[in-house]
């Protein structure tokens, strides 16, 4: 294990921990940043753990499978998210069911933890399903307005950037211990999904 890889992993871990420790006010609906609708969409994504978790898990899984799978997830996911958002914006407003959200965490986290050997088609299909579902939920929350598409573009940009950085980070990893660390992150995502599922069942 080279010193360069160690320093990069340490830097990435510190940056991730710092981002997780930043406390922000919770908003029940789309909040305005005052910087325009595209930034509103971007910030909505960055402040929505139920969206970030599946995107991160899928990108890490694609990265583990190699550059081709990582690129497939990187491009298919935002495109499907945008299409789902457009459909959702024209639909009746609906709310994401907590059990469905928990199942996404369980499924994607479990596949990542198991280092599932997904083909390019399977990666693309999974990215399409995740993107369409979450995009539809986001679009339904936006509704039809003059700025809906711009907000959605900002949100999709956030999806693309996170998926790109996460997949690129994992593709470069060659040390077995580093790849195991990524799989451990998948087990944490699956554990979060299990907690979400238990909480949803308790409330139901």
C-alpha cells in the first residue's frame, strides 16, 4: 500500500466525516437558497439522505465492478432521474413510502456489501430503476411550475457529480483492504435501511 493511496483515503475519510458533522436545519419541503432554482434543486438533493444513500451505494457498486460499470451508473442514473422527475412533476403529488425507501437502502447496500458481480446491463437496469423512482418522487414534490425543470436540472447535476466522484474514487482502488472498506460502507448503508424499515414498521 503506497503512501499516496493512504493519504488519499485518509483525506476522503476526514472530508466525509466533516460533511456528516455539519448540522443543518431540516426542511419538510423544497427550501429556497436565494441563489436561484437550480441551486435550490442541488441543495435539496444534498440535504436528502433518502436520495444520497442509494446514489452513493449504486456509484460505489459500479466502481467496484470497474470503469465500464462505473460510467454506466454515472450516466444512466442522472438521465433516468431527470425522466422520472419530469413524469412526477406532471403527476398528482405523492409522498415516498418509508418502507420503499428502506428497501432501496437494503437492496443497494446489500449488493455493495456482497460485492455482487453485476453485468453492464444489470448495472444499467438498476440505475434506471433507482433514477426513475427517486426522480418521480422528487418531481411529484415539485409539481408543475415555471421553474420545475430548472430545479430538477440542479438536482440531477448533484446526482451526476456525486455518482461521478464516488465511482471514480473506487475504480482507482487496487488494495484489497481498501475495497473491503468500500464493502463495509455498503453494510452500513444496508444497516441504515434495516433501521429505517424497523422505524417504518413501528410507526405503521
